[in-house]
């Protein structure tokens, strides 16, 4: 018997079940899963097992598949005319039974298949703060989290459970310093050591690539952006012309003293320092959440290993019993 044959279940219109197939998202050697896939498994909270290939997951729930697409990138949803080979290799800390998850299924389907073109345009609307690429890299490297940026930009993924998490971390930093300029984020990411062919692969039903969605989510998840204080030449010229006109009716303005300029500079430095401290605080919070997630996943994988060692043919029989009810 090969890995693709054996005991299985056929989804039909006569049963209440939906199969969720997550592919190419699990490391066979370590058992670690990509963040996007683990998130879906957690949200569905129903019986989940390792797929026959060992590189993905199968989740079975009760529900009705919403209208629209059912396949995008490495995610497929089925409710009829599909055969799932059952491995019995249940993922630790997932439910031991099949549960109704219509609401969660609808939310996941909307996220991956349901956004309209208008919504996509709104989500990816780009802004900019005028920094060129060299200035952005210099500022990002000199910031409080500059060491982290430097490591990511050189392509180091240590400290992250997957390459995808490192991609998101770098994209988020670039999003902040670019002022939400998705074109600049994309351009700089391609010059980084994290860039790989997957960046340009289509992974979503709307035709979006992995890279486009990563940038979109990074910008959407950034609440504040860096804003330089320097005025443009046009603004300076306009100000000069207005001042010249004003001299015809008003006394000449006093020249700003060096002390006043220094005070303004110090105030600006204090403002920027506060902004950077806020970013550092947010980074610490995210790191704490990431550490908690790592701890949970370590327990998750330890249980998988234990269940794998104790797996017997009887476990396969118990799965079949679910669908005889």
C-alpha cells in the first residue's frame, strides 16, 4: 500500500462534511507548519490529521461550502466528489471529533476567495513619505530595531518558525519606513536576502501573488507610518513668495534666532524618539506573542510525536466510525 492509497472518505452532496486541504505547508522532518496553515487549523478547531504526503494537513468539519472558488494556491475546500485518504496521524491538541464550523469556514472562505476587486484596490492603496531607497535603508538600520532589520535584510531567518514569518517581519518594517508605499516595499524586498521565487507565485483566487498579499497584509497591519518633517522645494518656494508679498503691508519678520532653531530641532528629535520607542514597545509585544506561540507549537509537535509512536491500526478504524454515524 503506498502513501496515497488506503482507508478514506468520499465527500458527497448527501453528507454534511467539508474537507479542508492545506498543502505544502508542513516540514516533514521537523513537523513544523507554516503560520498561515496553523492559523486555519486553530480557527476550524475540528479533527485534523497529517496528509498522506506529510507536507500538509487535512481538516474535516461540518458545514456548507460558500459559493465562489474552492482552490487557491495551497488551500482547497471540498464538500463533494472528493476522496480523502485517511492517515490517522492526528495533529496533537486538535479536536478528537468532527464539529460544525460554518461561521469559521465562511470567514476563511471570504478571506481567500471572497474579496471583490474594489475591496482589493482599497486594501492595497499605496501612499508614500518621499524617502528614497537609500535613505529608507539608512534610517531603518539606525533605528532601535535596526539590528533586526539588518539581519532580515541579509536573509537571516533565525528566530522565526518559518521563512514566511521572516518575510512578514521584514515587509512590516519596510511598510513603516516607506509610509505604506507598496511599490517601494516590493522593490526593497526583492533586493533583500529573503527574496525567493515564491514571492512571484500566484497563491490566491484573485490572481494575487504571495508577495503582493504579504505586502498588503504588512501595510494593513501597520497602524503608524514614518513621516519626515522636511518640506518640499515647492512648499519652500511658495512660502518665500507669500513672505515677499506680505512685506508690502507688514513689517519685515524677525529672523529666527539660532537658539529658537535649536529648540525646534530638539522638539523634533524628542518627537521622533517617542515614535521609535512606540515602535520598539510594539515590537516587544509582538515578540512576546511570538514566543507564546512557539511554546504552544512545541507542545503541539511533542504531542504529535507521541501520537505517532503510539499509532495503531485501531486508530484508523476509529476514524471510519465517525462517518458511519
